[in-house]
């Protein structure tokens, strides 16, 4: 799967799930949070870290522990400069490009530095397939994952709101609102 697709789907999951998070997701939430920050920091002047963290938590729906790793990922992608004192981030200088694909850049750096675990890979694949249209449970089993892992991801998706189960023509189908 392409790195930009990983970033897009990670962002979709973060946005659709609100403040709900699954313990199985680590890199996925970091990449999604980085994209969410990048989209909102584009064109902004330098901002104090404390203010950015508060806005990210209260207005963008990120968890407090997701902000620092997301900013570090953006710094690795050369999209922000971090003004630090020792290990404390003092301020953030956004340099988000307007005419480059930020999803591709964040996806490349994120998947290189933050390898996706099995559940995260399955979730991104699932979201990609659901982005193309509704699927039945039988069609989802063709993804090649264990039934237990697939059912867990579907449960996480339904609980977080990025996968919806509906009844259509006498069959259960899964759709994505993202």
C-alpha cells in the first residue's frame, strides 16, 4: 500500500473516531495526528507549544500524549521546526508546503520511522477497501487476515465510528463514513 494512502486513512480514522482510541493503534494514531496538525498548521505563523497543545486537544480532538510525537514526526518530515530548550518544546515554526502532497510526505516518514503493526496494516487495508464501496463480511475475509484479528478491527471500527454495519438486501454490509 502506498505511503500517502496510509496517511490519508490514518487521518480518516483519527477524524471519524473523535477522542476514542484503541490500544492496538500506535503508529496509526501518530501518523493521523501528524496529518491533522499539518492540515491545521498550514499557513500559520510561529506558535507557542503550550497553546498548540491546548488547541490540538480541545479543538482538534487529539489526546495530550499524541501531540509531541506528531510534532516530532512533522519535524522529521521537515514540515515544522521545533524551538527547544533541552528536551522541552518551546514553540513550533510551521513550514507546511502548500503545493506538495503532505499526505505522501507524512506517510513516507511515518511508515519509515513508525512501522505499522498487524492490526494497523489490516485497518488501513480495510479502510482502503471500504473507501471503494460497501463490503460484506465474506468479502472482508478475503483480505487474508485471521478471523479473530478481522473481527477485532471491525469491533474497534464500529466502536470508534470509522466502520458502520448496516443491513442491506438481507445481508450485513460494512461501510465507512470517512
